[in-house]
C-alpha cells in the first residue's frame, strides 16, 4: 500500500520530562509523576492508533518539539510509530500564531510526505474510543474535501483532520481558551469547507480531569482501554486494584 492511500495520525506531544510534561497536573502530582503519567498516555494513545490501523489504512506519528528530543520518546511508543518535528519554525502566515504554528507544521509535513489526509491528535486523552479514529480516517478517505473535528468538553478540540493544508483553519485562534473549537468551526465556514464533528471527549490536563479519568478507569470494563495508564495509576496508589484482578 503506497502512502497516497494512507491517513497519517500524529499525536502532538512533548517528550516526557519532569517539570516539562503535564505541568497543569502539578502539584496534584510531583514533576516526576507527571512525566511518568505523560509517558503512559503516549503508550496508550499510540497503541490506540495502532488498533485503529488494523481496520483503516493509518500510519501513526508523534509530532514533537523541541528538535533534539527524539531519543526521549524511546520505549514509550507503540511499535511502528514515526516521529516528525512540529515546532512551528517554518515560514507561515502572520495570522497563524502560537500552538497553531505547530499544528500547521505537522499537517504540512504529513501531507508533504504524500499522505492523502493528516490528523493532529492531542496527547491528553488515553481512553479516547478507537472508533473515533477509524471514523475519522474513513471520513477523510471519502471523495471531496472536508475537515473532521473532535471537540473537547473544555471548548478546545482533541482531533482535527484535513485533506489539504488549509492554513486559515489555524488563523486568529485564541489558543488555550474555551473558544478554540468554535473558532475553528468558523474558519471552516469561512473557507466553505465541509466540517464533520465527532462526539465530544475530554482532555486530562488538570486535577479535575485526572479525577474523572480515575473514576472512568475504576470500572473493571474500562481498564483495558488504557492499560499503561491504568498500571501507572495503580502503582502510584491513585487507582484501587480491582478485587477480581487480585484473584486472577
């Protein structure tokens, strides 16, 4: 299968390092714990993409920054996950700023490699349903230009997929605000670009969201959705081991 038939999904991620990873989870977690949890998230999210790739033509990447941090991802990713730099350094339109530069850098790099579609995915949703990824790839494989948006319940988005490099999708966005998804939808409308919205999901980027994740993974039927995260939370004493698992 040639790259032209493939959807590329790239997780926007920093390498897991104490004091630089998941800092909004501190002081609930120590810097070392935040970095370890970040690594567990990366394992589960890239394994999730690998699971989606068993039913849809998908290649998996980490879109990382800064340059030179590649080795710090060793041992934390699913087999076959590639690395692309997405630090926002290439020349871009003046109205694409901040995190938007990194997102557009990732999209441009993947489409430039010959992929028929490119998806940027957050690194904060280890329990995201796999079907959201397979549905995204299928929607982007269908004829016609479109965008796929996965809105987050905090007003941002966990996923954005494009078939072409539409820089305007990242223009004049108030990043790290509750307006990101709505503004992105507005940009699609301004372009006359069809936008398909996925179900809303949540980011684990603060203490309240971490509590929500712990509650979700406390149910036996949910633990297999994010096994690396579940193991780390159990080892850290934040998630009680199921009695059934103790007897297994």
